[in-house]
C-alpha cells in the first residue's frame, strides 16, 4: 500500500507551494530543452513494432535515423517504435536530518526535489511511471510508481514536505524493498548524502535486478572563516562541538574528512556496480545542477550507443 501524502508543516503551506511551483517551472524548462531526449535515448526500450517517423531530438539513438526521410527534408528524422514495456522509476530518498543542510552551504533536500522533478517529468513525457521510497531510520514512506504529471508533482511535494528524522538512514532496508517491490529492469535513483555506511551490499543486490544510480547530495561542513567560533551539532547522531572556523588547521582537517567521505562513496558505489553522480546543493547552483544532470544522462546515452 502507498502512503498518504505527508501533512504540511504548520504555517508552511505557502512556502511549500512556492517551492513546488518554482522547482516545477525550473525543471519543466530543463526537461523541454535538454532532458527529454537524453532520458528517452537511455531508458526507453527498443520496440519491435514500427510506429512513426519523427524529427530527431538531442540524445536519440543515431542508429534509429531514417536516412531516406532525412535526405528528403534536409534535417534528421528517426524511426519511432512501440516500446516493449514501460519502465518504472523509483526515487529512494534519504530524509535524515543531515539532508536538511545549512543556511551557509545549501540544502540537499531541496536539491533532491529538483532531481525528482527533472527526472519524474522527463519520465512522465514518455508515459513511464515514477514513485518514491523515503527513509529515515526506517524505510516508512512508499508511493507506488504512477504515470502522469500530477503523480510526478506529488513526488516533488513529498520530497519537500516529509519531516526530517534523526538517526542513521535506512538505505539498506530501502534498497532491499526496492529490489523486491519493483518489476525487474526498473530504474532506482538513490538520493542521499551517504553520511553512513552499510548500503553497498544491498545496493549490489538491487543492481543485479534494476538499474541503480547513486546521487550524492552533500553540503559543505563548515561556515565561512569569518564566522569564528561556532557550535556545530551532528544532526543525525547527536552531539555538539565548539569549532574555530577561522583556524587553517581546523579547516584543513574538515576538508580532509569531506574528501575521505567522497572517496568512500565513490569506492562503495563502484564496488556495487552503480553509476554515480555528485550534485551541488546550493540554491545559487541550480543551473550547474541541471547541466551536470543533463551531461550525466547524455554520457549514459552515448555509452549505450557504443555498446
């Protein structure tokens, strides 16, 4: 059974609706101009029955070009086939407290909502179904994949509205559920800061059945040096520490920890055989996020053509 939509936070209805509308508008333009072709080329099944000829869209498989029609009209056209089957897309969302980010470094959860909007709307344009499995310490919010724009926007709303939960993210439980709840060959997009370990083996098992993509959304650790002495709290595991943000030694140690966490994520995703993508989370980096997302799927499309 799918979960009901989460209740809206007190006094947060207007802000949430503004967030959803803004992210939908940004992602809608992104999908229309860049993403749809890359999504279609990489993920749609190669059908067995010819349907029509249409104009080439960036990201289409070059092998589908109809050279006779292309020569006649002087611009590229491709053969369109009826797909063998639809694909299900499931977002696995880490909603632990660390995904809320900070005022100085950006908010991973909002960046996750932009990813959800971009990919769910792209999938919607090809009549694929999108769903959501969100986890704090438990994987406790499941929205069964459905087709349609309203279903895609429901996922964006839930991504923003679900309350943050302290503790370790139950990514292993969520990946185990994704492996069994979806038809084979589905697409699983894992959205997390990957602050904790323990997800590599379940990801390996899930990837044996589905196409799994690990998307890392991690905010910077420290405020600017001018902040001086700051009390920092660990949102997931508790505990506080007084930190001198102006100290070069402190900042170097923090940078080393960030680099180690990033390398650990790369290594674990590589060992599990996952495609991986790291995205910025600051509101000021929305354009960069969109371009990286597009380049990532274009790269996957090109690799598929070479195979």
